[in-house]
C-alpha cells in the first residue's frame, strides 16, 4: 500500500499545473516568464492519477491552474469529471478568465466547466493581470460563470499587504469596484511572495533583510499535496514514465 511510506501517508489533495503557457505577462507571477507554448498535461494521464490516488488516499480537494488552464479546456474538464466521479468534495480552478474573445465560446466554456464537476472558481483579477489582460473578456467570463450558479470569487493579489498604500493596490481596488458593480464579490486574495517575476520587477517593494515564508511550500517530510507539473513531473518522478503510486512509494525527502 502506498501510504506505508511515512512521508506520504497524509496525502489529501491533488493539484495539476495544466500548462505554463499563459495569456498574461504579469509582473507579480511567481512562475517567472511564461511562454506561449510548451508542455501541457494530458487529460487521460491526469485522469489516471486521480483514479489511482483516490483508490489509496482520502482525497479532500483537487485544483487545476497554470499558466492559464483554460487554454486546454478539454484537459481541465477531464480532470474535474474524474474528480467528481471519485467523490472528491472540493474541485476548484484558478483562471485569469482570458482564454478567447468569442462571447459564445466563453459562455460554452463556463457551462462545460460546471458540467464537468468544477464547484469553485477563483478568478485572478488585479492591477497586475490587467496590465496585459483586457478586462472586458474577463467580465464576460465572470458573468457567464455567475449565470451557471457555480460558486466563484475574485481572487486579487496584493503587494506588501492588503492595506499597503501603493499604486498597484490602489489600481486593484478600482478594478474590484467594477466587479462589485456587476454583482461579483472579491475574496480577500493573497499577498505576493517575492519569487520569479515578482522579485525581478517588484523588488523595490520587498525588504532584502526580511525572510519571507512561502505559504505554499510543503513540508518535504509530510507531503499532503500531490502537485503534478505541466510536463508530468511530480515528487521526483514523472507520471508519463512511472505509475503515480510507485512514485509516491519511492518518494524520499531531499536531505
């Protein structure tokens, strides 16, 4: 049994980086520069990961994100349909909401996401995304999701802190008011962690003396989340080369 491995016995979450390709070029992105192409997760392989992990572990949540995951809508839908079939309670998606300009296709995508089993959407909207992403298409997507009745919320990124008075936060607050006006509430969001583009373009806002703690960093001795990269890499292995349960069984923390 995979959960005999003491480092992975508490796994309860699955994440898929669907693609690193993105429709935005955000200054705050922790992933650094995104290309327009590159690897993306294969839907059938991802389905297999979901089925296998659920056969061994009590998986409580699954999330798809990127890059911009909706550039590969079919893969996202396959993953969430598998998660729904395996009764994973929380099935969420993070998107910037900009993946095409066709109004009908935007509506169709929102409907397909709900049909596939997505039951929570985090929409990344803030000063950083809106430097390169047109707000009109994001609003179209937001309204399409709202019409489906699926729970979703705006998830802005704040610089330094939510309360800090800086040009980026002020612009984010203005954008959020536009969404409030169409009945779309904002979540408290998250504070930007200094890595990737954030460190490159926003370094002046971070204190070089302070030791920042990455809120998403896992304890390598007690893995809770299986996070599969766009190229299939996970926990020192790769789902295209090795069975996911075998990867988990073999996993050892780096000394």
